[in-house]
């Protein structure tokens, strides 16, 4: 069996190799092959950025940090009987002054603390008079760790 390529086969092989090299070079030059800017630094489990105009922070965790903390989420809803906004009770955190908060999850691995006003607690559900709109993803497990991360590393 002859393993040499015909002249046409050689040109095709050279073209394919050149195309592969060109694509990888272009990806590297445009930054597509690099980690996104908001990603945590190598070795760091979280990146913290200030939310402009507030004293809140945007936390971006690595996949490993999300898994290790065991973050679970749920979606805010409107109670069909009362028309009031609800969140799982387990999503609520209280700060040292008694103010209530939840961590929203606006995009994968990103968490932002948001103020809420609790009207009442009905078992495992909190009825709110103020909070994130219905359909907002909130953290139900791991919120305390996010709070610790936000304040331990915030400047």
C-alpha cells in the first residue's frame, strides 16, 4: 500500500494544516482562547467586583467553588391567591442590623446580594412586600458562604 499523497492530496493536507493554524492564531489574538475577564484569578475561588452606585458586590465563583459550597437555587414567584411575591424561607439572610437579604443568581456562577422586605413567613415560604421580581433566581443553599466571601474579601 502506497502511503504517499498525490499532488492534489498534498495541497489539501497543507491547506487543512494552514487553516487550523490560522484559526488557533486568530482565537488567541482576539482573546477567545483566554478566560473571561470576570472569571476568578487562577487559584482564587471567587472574584469580587463592586456594583457601581451601591455598597454591594458581584461575586463570580469558579465551577469548583460552586460545587464545593453546594449552592442550590430556586425562583421567586407570585402567590396566585394573594398576588404577593414569595421566596423560599431558606433563601433569606439577615445582617447584623436585622435587614433581610437574598442572593440573586443573574447568570451562571454570578451572585449579587439584594435587599428584601419580609411581610410574613408561612412555613417554608416568605411573603415579601419588596424584593427581586418574580422569576428571579435566588440562592437557597450556600448564601451564608456567599455573604462571608463578600465581606471577608471586600475592600
